[in-house]
C-alpha cells in the first residue's frame, strides 16, 4: 500500500522531527514525510545545503524527502491533525492510498513494512494509550455523548471499551470520512472550550476534553464504523514488551537533556528517551555535536543510576 507520512511541530519539537525522520530512514520507509509547522523553520533545516527554500523541501536520502508546510491555525496544532491528514490525501499526496500521522516526539523502531501491515487490509491502525481501558459506559464517554448530541446530534454507531493515543493514527483513503468526523469534533471542542494558542490540555484531568484531539478521536471512532487494527500500549513503549514505536510523552522531552539530574530526583530516563538517542545519528542532526555528546553521557549515567538508586 502506498502510504504517506506526516507530523506537526512548533517550537523545540523540531528536534523530534529530525530524529523521527532518521528513524523512518532506518526503518526503510520510502516517500515523503510532510511536516506542518508554525513559526520559522529551525536553523539545522533552513541552512542545510540540500534544502530548497522556495519549495520547502529537503531530499534527505534518495528514498526519503522532508516536505515542510507552514501553518498558522488559531489554536494548538493538536487540533489540526485530522485536517492536515485530509489535506494531504486531497491536495498534496493524491496518489497515496493511506495517510499516517506520527507525533514529533515518537520514533519508529521496527521495519516500516511491519507498520504498513497494520493497515494493509484497509483497517484504521491505532495504539492504545497508557491507560487504555475506558469502558463503554464510562462517565467520560457519557460526557462526550451529551456534549455532541446537544451540539451536533451525533449518535454513536458502536460501543468501544479501549482508549487510543493520537500520536500514531493510520487511515486508508477509503475511510477518509473518519478524518472528516474527527476534524469536525476538534473544531467544535475548540469553538466551545477555546484555549490559548499553545494550550495542549483543557482543565483538570476529569475534564471531558482534557486531552482535546485525543478525546475527539476516540469519540469519532464511536461515530464511525471503519474496521480497526489496534495494538496495546507496549507498541509505543508505554509498558514493557514493545518493539514497534517509542513515544516520549510528558512535558520533559529527551532532546532537552538534564537526564542525570532527573535520575537524582528519582526520574530515570524512560525507554522512549533512550530510544530517541538511538536515532540521533542519521542523515539529520538538529543538535550540535558537542551538545549531543554531553547529553549521551548524561543519558548513559542516568540510565545506570536509575538501575540502582531510588530516593526515599
């Protein structure tokens, strides 16, 4: 299946984009990685000898290109995932049979062919969140039903008992309607609940739309009947046993360093943070060589410390 890949970034998340692309190259992906961004492009990309500034395109390897697209939505880029995926299918990549969204704090650890196999049969591919259980009658789902029934008359078509992370979503073209629904729900949440430009979460954890786009995705899956191919939280290294993807969730990102300091405070590097450094060596380098070397040493020491030390 001919698939195209996309991500969204702003601010320091450009470091994640470089490493994500490196991981895709290592995985054997062939094609274009579409990167929607808000704000100026990072220096490592804009000053790259092979970057075509007019086209916004860098031929990373003979098989992989990085294509940038400037965006300026009024809300967090989290709300733009579905809209960006639809734009690729209908405008920028009309030959693609499927579109795959990957968060910029995620890397691919396995062969890309294994990922494509998840949606080769026409299924929507998803990975469960860390807290994957969300019963069909859970109060959060009831809150979604009430909100959207009142706002748009949206009635669920199926019951689901699992909650899926929006850091990886693969949608075959034939199920483009799911993206339309997801986009519509995101727009409704943004219109009703607002939020600052950089705001990625809403309210306290018990807010019905605390996770904004993720909650919208999970309700869209209830409204749609597209077949699903789903994987457990180990597929993103949220729990042990995974080998496919690694997702560095949380406020502190691996490219920001300070790993040893974190280990001293009882927060040793996560598996995802360690996976990030596996792919900092590649065709794209976002961090200066000296900075990267220091952070690698910090990571190694922090990992070793985390095996033997837990503060009281």
